C-alpha cells in the first residue's frame, strides 16, 4: 500500500503540531509552577518573619506543585504583618483614649482630674468637701476620704442641698 504525497505531508504536519502543543503545555506548566513558587515566597514573607517557615512554605510549593500550594494556603498565617501592625496601632490608640484625660460633660474640653470648674465653659465639675477640702464628684453624697455626711440622714440631706446650691 502506497501513500499519496498529500497524506505524508498531513502526517508530518500533525506530528509537528502535536510536538508544538506538548512543548507549549510544558512551558505553560513550568511558568505556572515558577509563578506559584514566587507568589508563595512573597506571600509568606508578608506574613511572617520566621525564615524557617518562609523556606518551608516555598519548598512545599516547589516540591509538590499542585497539592503543595493548597497545603500552604491552609497552613499559612491568617494576617499579614502589615495587618497585625495596623491592629496593634488600633489597640494602642483605644487604650490611649481610655486612659486619656477627662473631658467636660458640656463642651467636651479636656480637663484635669483636679479641676473644679471647666476652664472653657465654666461648668462646675467637682466640689470641695467642707471638712477635708478634697475634691468630690457632684453626685457624691458622702465624702469617701473623711466620711463627712455619713453620720446621720440629716447630714446627707445637708450635703445634697449644699451640692445642689453649688451647682447653681
């Protein structure tokens, strides 16, 4: 059986086409494999400063191309170092706000703990105890330092009336 000249050309062109497709697929998967390794290296470096974990994650992806990247995605740290730093700054800011100086209830001006009157709007913030002269909150009926106003019910009423008169 002899082949016509057209069949020989078709067989030669189909084998070269298959060879080209195989070479293209090999190059594609090699580029994909290399890009996974580079991506893993960059990602792990943004998530931890531990060199051993960085090398382990990258080698895992390099040795096991398909499943290694999935294992890495499961085991990698959740947050990046930048996220952790930002979260730490937020926590420090909240703590600073909590321990920050007090503010005036009327105008929200910053006041010190020993101010009796707001320097901005003149709102009365505290009053002095008549016996020990220590500063008391306006809502306190009894002085916690010397006990003034705790001896009898009349003393409390007197302190309340005195506090109301001082507020006016």
